[in-house]
C-alpha cells in the first residue's frame, strides 16, 4: 500500500497530510488558504491521488509559511509513500491547456532535488493569493520529495489559468511517474540500483 500520514508542527504552522498514491482522486482539504485548496484539489483529481490536508498557520501575517510548509509536508508524504521506488515508471510529463494558456510539467523521481520554475506571471495576485507563493510550494515539495521538477508556462495571459494549468499538469505528471510498470516489477528504475 503506497500510503503515508505525515504531521509537521512548527511555531508557524501545524500540518497533517494523508495520501494514497493509488487512490481515485478524492480530496479533503482545509489548508486555511482557499486558493491553495483549489490547487491541491487539482493535484488529487488529475493525479488520481487521495489527499487529505489539514493545516493551521499564521495566515494573519500572510500565507507564505502555510503554503511553503504544505509543500514541504506533501513532499515528505510522497517520499514516504513511494518508498524505494521499485517498479515505478520514474519519469512523468504533461502538457495542460486552459483557454489561452498552456503549461508543461516534467518530473523525475530521481532522489535529487532540483527545480526549474519558468512561469512569467501576468499579475501579482489571483484574488488574495500571492502568485509568488506557488514557487515556494514547489520548492518545498521538491526538496523533501527528492525529485527533479521542470515547470514551464509556455503561454498565457490570465494568471489564474497560468497557475491552474501548472497544478493540473503537475498532477498528471505525478500520475505518470508513479504508475507501476508491469515490465519492471520490483526493479528500481536506475542503472545504479537505487534512487
């Protein structure tokens, strides 16, 4: 069972994340940041991952710590749930359009954290959400999941569409990378023998 339950408590946030990598896309989300919940729902739905996120944080200051720490905790949960990575496809990619916007996400469960984030946002906020927090979420995820992640918004005018296509493509790339490859049953997808 590729599942994990991870709790992370600091003086700034208290977060619990429960995931099932072999789920049906169900989500129970209460991060305290409504737009982040909307994006986490995209990951669950398009990644076919069951995801529960419960968080409280110092949002009276701003949303930064909560968004970053949810990314960190989600990365920890993925690392725990995927285990030694034996039998997974390892690589995943997706292109997702939404009206005028097109984004591409490519992921490698390499064991090496690395993020390339190229999203030329057309405005600073989507509602109350600071668009710069999206990179903080992905940086936290990458550093704690141990993945290499390339995110490119190839075109787009609407900042909401830019972020949403990134999160949808991220979910679909996760789904591809985490699929069990029946031809590689029990084999770690690396010539080194471990990831």
